[in-house]
C-alpha cells in the first residue's frame, strides 16, 4: 500500500497533478497490486481512490526480469481518466466527503413533516436550543399560538420564530410567545425552509433568506441564535429597499390566561401567562420576557406596544442596516429574565459571536461520541447518529436558572415556589425509561446525574410523589409508574447517593406498597382487563427489587422478585399470547381472541397482543420456557413476528399502527416503545442467538432516515434507541445496571469520551476481519476487560456492568 501525502491542495487542478504524478510512479514500480491514495485537501475534504492491476496499464518495463518480452496477459498503458473512472462507484464529487464538525451533521427538519392523529414521521419541532437549554425556539408557519402542530416545512409563507415549551403536540405548549419579521406593503415574508436551500437551520443557528424582501443588492436576512434562557434576533435588510418600514413584532397569547407587554426606552418587558396541567391553586406561572433592542447608528426607530403586541419598526438606511434584539426569559421574575439576558446575551457584541459560542457548546456535547472509519452511507449514518444525540439532549427540560451568585434556582411547577437546585419537567417516563436514561447514563453521566437530582427535587415539591408525565405540572397521560426503572437504576449504579437515594427509595416503596399498584394487583397478581398495565407493574417491581438488594433490604427484594414473576398468570398456554383476565381469573373465549387487534387504550396500551407478546424483558429465560411448554419455540416466534404480514385491526386512529403497515417489518412496531426491546430478545432464544444482530442493523437502516422516524420520536426515546444500538449496547431491563451486548457498532470504531471525573474512554469496535454485506455485520465473540465471551450463549448472553463500562476500556466484536 502506498499512502500519498504531499502537502496541502486547495484547487482541483492540484488534485489532478497529484493523481498524474502517482500514476507515473505506479508505472515505474513493480508488483504493485493495490494502491490506496488518500488526498488530504486543505479545506477539509478527503478523497479515496483504488488503483489495481486490472486498471493500471503495465508494459514489459514493469517487470525487470523480462525487459524485452511482454509478459503474457500484460496490460497496455491507459489515459488518466480511464485509470480512475472504472474504479469509482460514484462520481468523483460524491466520493469527496467534507470533514465537518459534529453539529453540522444535525438535521433539524428530520421528522418535522406535518403529522396528525393518523400518521407521524416523528412529530418533532425543528428546535433551536443549547444542550439542556430551558427555552426552545422553533420556526412557525402558523400565526395561532394555540396551535400544537404549527410547522409545515413545505410552506413558503413564514410567520416567525416561536419560544416554545411544547414536548409533544399531544401535550401542548405553555409560556409561548412569537417574534415576527415583516416589511410594510411587501406582504408576508416568504422563505424556503428545506435543508438544501440557502437557509441555515442548525441547533445553534437559524438564518433565513426572506425571498419576498429583496432588492438588486440582495435579500433580507432574518437570523436567530439561542441561549439557555433566551436568544438573539437579527434582521439585516439590503440597500435599495426604499421606504418600506421594517418591523419585528413580539406577540404573547391570550388563550387561557392573557399575557402582557410594555416598553420603556429600548426594552420590551412583560410575560406570557399561558399554562395548563397545573395543580389547582397554583396561579403564579409567568414566562417573563426582557427584550433589549440595539439600533444601528442613523436608524430612526420606534417601539409601540398594546397589551399583547409590541412592534419594533424603523426605516432603512441607504447602505442597508442590521437591527438586533437580545431576549432573556425566566419563569422566576422579570429581574431574573434581565439577569439571564445580560449574562447569556449582552456579552455577545454580534449574532456571529453567539452563533460561534453555540456551535462550540453543541460540539462539546456531540463529540462525546467519536466515530472512526467509514460505513455504508457514511454521511447518512453520521446524520442519524448526531441528529439522534441532539434530540436526546433536549429532554427532560431543566427549569434551573442561575441567580446573581451563579447558583441554580428554579420556579417549581409542582408547588409554585422558587427553590434551589434543578427540577425537571416535560418528559414521560413510560417512553423515556426504556432508552433515554440508559443512554444518558452511559454517554453523559454528568447530565444524567443532574437530571436525576432534578427528579428527586420534583418528588419533594410534588408532595412526595414523582410526576410520571409533567407538562409542566401534573399530566400523567400514560399508565404505570415507569419512573421506577430509572430511579432504581440510579440507586444501583450510584448516580443517586445519600439523601437523594433515600428520597428516591421511599418514593419507590410508596409505589409498591401504597397507592401505586392497586388492590387487585396486590391480591391477584394482575390488573383485571389490562395486560399492558400488569406487565409494566411486573417490570417495575423487578427494577425496585434490584434497588432494594443494593440497599440491603433483602425482605423487600425477595417479595418484589416473586411479584415480578406473576407475568405467568397472564400467559395463556392455549394461544401462547398474553391475554387479559377477568375479575374472576378467567381468560376470554379463545375463539374470540384476535391476535391482530391494535388498541389506543384498553387491554394493550398503544399496541396489541403481538406487540406485548415479548414484554418480559426482566425474565427472557422464563418466557423462553413458557413458549416451550406450549410447543412454541421462542426463536421461531420472534422470527415470525418480524417476517409476517403487518396486519392490524384497529378502531382507533393510530399513527403507530399505520407506520407498522408502511415499513413492512412484520408485527415489530418501532413506532412505539413496547416493542423496542424485542430485537434484543433473540440473544436469549435457542437456535438464533445471533439473528438479532441482523435485525438491529436493519432497524437502524429502515426506521431512521431523511424522512424522520417510524412514528412519534417521543422526547429523545427513539433517538436514544438508535444511539445505544449504534454503540452495540442496550439495557434490556433497566434497573439492574447492566447493558446487554447487541450488534457490532455502526462505524468500524466508536469511542465514548466522558469527563475524567465521571469515567474513562470506552472504545467499541468491530474486528477488521469481520465480514458484512450492505452494512450488516455478524459477530460470534465479544471481548472486554481481557475476557472473550460467546455471543451464541443464549442461556447467558454477554452483558456488562455499568460501572465497568464507565471505567472505560475496549469492547471488540469478532469471530
């Protein structure tokens, strides 16, 4: 192999000269079968070419032992173009891949396609925020601040940028307000949001070209860059737009509670009071706003306000002008909003400054996961990975703000008071427990620790009870007490210690012994008429049993372990499905059982018998034995689930069911969480322990793409599934601090780089000799900490303790 590196080349002509030089060298060398040329181009591009004996012409002079006689089968010299072209699977420009910062791979529009109650590609917003930022911002193509679906990426009518706290269109927004650009007599602003246009939509930067506000000198640019508690707006008009008055308008809603805006000098101040899901008696919510206008020299501007609107307007300059507005917001007070603005925004002289700061911050988080080597659709794979990390780093929402002593304080949606520390909201544990918390603990243990501490504060402020789905106050839209899993896991792994662990454990015990389970479950071992709620309770009991064991509470651990195995009471041996039981303890008639029924609510929440057929992640060996007793083989049942017709019978409008039908992945419904562990159950099935690797990699290729997601993204849950699966690790049963080995990593080598305070670097790589086709690899062995483990061992599939993974090392997939 010849590695060619000869300085920095900035133009295509230089590249061609290098290639010609290399070809001439090839012709002078003997016995060269393969030459890989790697061009290191100064502007960050990398190109790779392969020249082999089949396309490089050799004459007799190549062979020094036979100078006069042409070697039989010898090849004649060819022009440069013919030397290169046959070995390029794609045009040259497609082989040249820019080396980009991680944040530049994030696709904000992925999954934003307009959704409804029958279809979803993610139902996400193109959120501009800092990692873990309190305030999110989104473009909107809809004026109504009451709307929860308000972005149409195909529309060219642009309304503005909305400060939003909406975790899901099904939950709703609060504290929202709107900033709208316009020009007098030129109509509504027209923009093109698509990512292949001139517009820039990145987590840290929005830059839109307003096509309807143009002159010969160019078009108006509308920019925004977020801070943790606010952001900066910039409107730059070109010369030649004449006397059309420019405007930036602030609008707060009056839906349930009216907001208020006013102006003093160049500062707009006020609040949005829109809120829902609050405890009765808590009427203190305000999202306070402090917006400071910076006028360019020579501009004659004015600010006019009514109760709900403030208009910043000015006449342009002959040479063009830029008006900036720095916005700080706070849930605590107007003074705190001003403090947030001064600390986070006033220190930046231009929007370029805050854009660069935001870029640096995002890259520092995204670079926790380093990728090395190339994979199939390399750029697409990076977009999937870093877009998923971006989504996961937005949730749950941290309401902490820094006071004048730089200490975190927050307004609590659970009691309406201001308190010290962090507090969390806008996340549902029914979704997030499965992948978000295991991913954050593995890649971002520092972030996970703050989040868990915030939930402990929520317990205290909510009267000793954790909110299962707050938005911002109590909503609890989903069934069960699935906060039990991340809280238990945090106790087992040590992320919660001391008083915080004590508070969390008391909360867990209240779930299993007081009001959290219900009398029927405690007496009979199941919830009448509900498979999904019963199964959630079984898993939650098992998770708390692990926490009890870690705390030395052997009695509780033993009791809950026994309760967690009551899943066998709902496994019907006549059908080999989980079915609901009546109050008397009987299953319904077998002849009326419909295995393809798909429910929104009822015996199977957001799924049906097939989607809940493997929902015993804490006891896969027991499920394998249960199938065997019915003459079913778990391997065959799993395979059937993934290859059969994706039939469903639903009377409810369910985007999840529609998605399952579209992707043709059998009864595996990646659009919703109850199936997300199924591909990892293969490892526990006799005869096909390795088959799950193929399906995991196919799922990454199928359910994640430019279109978005297979269904609702659900606040980082679907994204975290991809991150864990790309890393080759998955917490099958959150609660015991263990990660099961999955498929070989998405890239040849991936490295998790955590702060030294929290752990060492963890490298996950696949052996170079590992064969794969179409981006799908299969390994039979995995090595870690000087141990080589057998991936065909279905009775005890390899898994690693969290503390060992946190310490770092190298995991190698091989044969």
